[in-house]
C-alpha cells in the first residue's frame, strides 16, 4: 500500500520526522481523536469543500453523492460536528430533506410494481435505508388497505413494560 506509514516519536532522524503543519489523510475516527486532543486540525475533503457545497445547495437532487462517498450524510454530519460547523450541518439537512427526500418518498410510495434499481443506484446508504423503510411501509399499507394482510401486529413499543405501566396509571 502506498502512502501508509507510522509515527514514531522516538525517531531522532530530523529528515524522517513529520514536520509541523504537514497535511495527512487519515480515517475519520483518527481525525476525530487527534482533533479532540488538540494535536491536529481537520480540513474538509474535496467533496465537502465550499465549492461542492454551493453546487449541492443549488440542486441537491442533481448531485451524485454516492460517487463521492456512499456514506455522504453520515460522514458530513460527523465532520460538521468535529469542526463545530453549524452552517454545514444546515446545508446537509437542506440537501437531505429537500428535493432528495421528496424523490425518495415519491419513488418508495409509487413504485410497488416497478423496477427502480436505476433510480436508486445513486442513493447514499442513508437514502437507501430510508427508501427501503418507506417502500416496506407502503407495501404493508397497501396489503392492509386491500385486506390482503391477515392480521395487524402490535408494535413492540406498545407491549413494552413501560407502556403497560403507563396504561395502568
């Protein structure tokens, strides 16, 4: 693997020591740890930079976020927290809850007998999870509405011990 290495604090050779201000690509979990110990600054990767954010804000549905990273919203949210960037968190929320959300819900509720693999190919993992949950709910509702569902199941939340105690009170 190229670009991999290790930090050795006992290294005496000046030439091999990591210089202050050096830029390194590290996993998010490590960036979070180094930032929390005030050992490093965290910068946004190119697909989270200001220029890309403006493009995303202009037309969220037209941007293929999966191409950048399948976990775009999860990673973006963690980066925004690490950098304490409320503005970026708002932009992520806008991108997720606007056109993209409407597209996902429309597709999930109106495509029971269609192949939607082409439309869902560019969804991020969060968007795929949302689509799957909405699609399953839509199918269950349709079955219930047409009386194809033999019975309704009681939610675990309603049968939990806490719920029973609240009903008795």
